C-alpha cells in the first residue's frame, strides 16, 4: 500500500470515526468491512437485514464481531429520522413519503451521517453515482459558500502526490464553480499532506491567448482570491508552465507558482477526466478517487467495477475527510 495510506491511517488512528456502508450484502463491501474492523482503524456500520448480512458474511468466512448492522425496517429511531428528513426537505416530502424514502439504504445511511450518528458514507458498489450523490445533495448539502460538489483524485507515484480536480462531476464549470473547486481542492490537499499550491489550467499561460475559455479561468482566479486571500493560486497556466520550473521562468516569471504547483484545477470535465487518465496510464501514477469534496460531511461514491481493496481505501479516505 502506498505511503499515502500510511499517512491516512496514522491520521485517523484512535479517532473512532464511523463509516456507513449501505450495501451490506455486497461481497466486496463485506470483505473490506471485515478487514477494517479487524484492524480497528475505523468503526463500520453495515445497512441491511441483520440475519441476512450475518449469513452472507459467514458464507464468506468474514468476521463481523466489531461491526454494527442497522436495518431501516427495525431501526429504533426511525421516527426521528423521518421527522428530521421532512424538516430538512422543507416541504418537499410528506411524512408518509419520508417513511418510504428512508427505507432506501442510501437515504437511510445518509440521514445517519447528517444526524451525526456516523461520520461518513461509502456507497456505489451496487448503485449508480446518482443513487449515492443525490441523497447527499438533498440532505447533507454543500458547505457554506460552495454551490456544487466536485470530484478530485489524489495522483500518487512514489513520493510524488498531486491533486487533480474536477475530474468527475461538473461537465462545464463556470468561473464561480472553478473558484469553488480551487478552494475546496486546496483544503483537500492539506488533508493528504499535499502542499496547497493551486494552478488553474488552460491552453494559454497568463494571457498568451485570449478567448472566452481563457477569460473564464482568469475570472475564476480573481473570485478565488477574493474569497480566500491567503490561497496560493495563479494561472491561467498551460500544464508545463505549472509544473516545470524552467518553463515557468519563461512563461510566467512573475507568478507565485514557479513550476511547483501541487493542485491542478482543470477548466472542464473533458480536460480533467482525460488528464487524470493519461497521467495514470502513461505516467504510471495511482489514481485514488474520485473523492467528493464540498459537502458538509463526507460521502464517497465507488465504481460498480470496484474491488474490495478499492472499498477499503475509499473508507480510509472518507474517515480522514471526517476529521
């Protein structure tokens, strides 16, 4: 396992962070949860029928001795969740509707996080991204000053670590969106011991081309600086000017970023998704994510093609986000 996860485990050690796994009957989830429980790095909660979950775990020879199992159909405080959900949705759901909605494991699990009965949630092994993210946006919602959640990757190769965003959620962010992505990505960087030096990427460096696309990025930098005056951020940059000191000297000699950026904000989802996959496949980096950012409490989405190791790692990351 990479040094990143050694750092993450050290950060959450002894913090007793509780992570909810709504997909309690999924073999990959059970395998990861059994490992997490045995290592005692965090406290897992599985959602599902207790007898069915225990039977499935036993068939896989997985011990659930330190794991809590909660069933929406028999949860003692279900009425509390219903009342709080109706209040949170502000007239968008009746009590009767709430009772039906909260039988869904993702909504049920997200309410546990919202009411601080758990610190974070990991889902998506057997659900779509929408099934995981929609309850989070409706219930947990984004942080003050942040209108949209975004998805970042930690890119790791040996001792090198970088943050790439947004590579997962917003197809065509505007200047306001990009500024928010920059701010929350810098916060994420600190969590993973990455220096929060933010480069806003484009096909132009510091006005070498002037188009609506480059002006969007330049405007985002102004907004981000107004919101966070201490943030180390600059651009717009071509990627080489952001990461190669000799290129930065030629293209952006007066910038606070001199080829030493560690956080890269892409102008569109096209660019971000392509960029991280090229870095992963040709550059030999491990791409850890997508990790959702900007929410009041952490919720993360697995790929339906994930394995137990992916579940294990994303749970650790979710716990460190909850610190």
